[in-house]
C-alpha cells in the first residue's frame, strides 16, 4: 500500500496579515511624529494695553495660543508641563539667560498656561520678561 505524502502538494503562501500590521504601525508612527509647519496660521488675540513698545535686541519669543499650547521661537513644545517647556527653552536659548524674553499669550489663553510659562522662565533664570500686547486701536489680530 502506497501512502501519499500531502505535504508536497501544499502551495506555499505568504501571509499578508503581519505585513499589513507592520505597515499600519509604521504609518501611524510617521503621522504622529511628523512635524507640521502650521505656525503661520496661528492667530492670537493679544490683550490690550496703552504702553509704549520697549526696545530690545532679538528677544526669545515664547508664544502661548488660546488652547494653552507653547511655541518657543520656531519650535512647538509637545507637552504642556513645566519640564517639557524648560527643555525646549534650554534648546532654543542655549546658556544665554540675560536674553530678554517676549511672552505673547492669546487673550483667551487659560491663566494656568501663562503662569506655567512664567514659572519655567523663572526656574531657568530669565529675569527680563516682556509681555506682548496690542494697542487699543488694533483689531486684535497678531501681525
């Protein structure tokens, strides 16, 4: 009696499910970690004040938008805690603690976000902090 070996008749196949899983995870990773340059569309409504603009040499710009997100120079802070903000300020400003800081916060920004920014700047040793405001005759849009 002849026993037939069925293993040779099996067609080899490539299982696509693990490949699709890996590709999906890579796509999600790249989308989440991609840096989107959307800073040009950030609109701020500055608080109003009737003071004169102070003259300063290239201040470090710290921007807080209406949602409480931080932007230091041209970089966005990914988390809203003090340590992340301090790390980003250190990267952008370097060791220069005498450099003035221009804090631009939207008028609708949560007060806690502004206090967190002041706290981070104070802990790093910045002492010259300017608040950006709009003139009363300006419509509130940031330039």
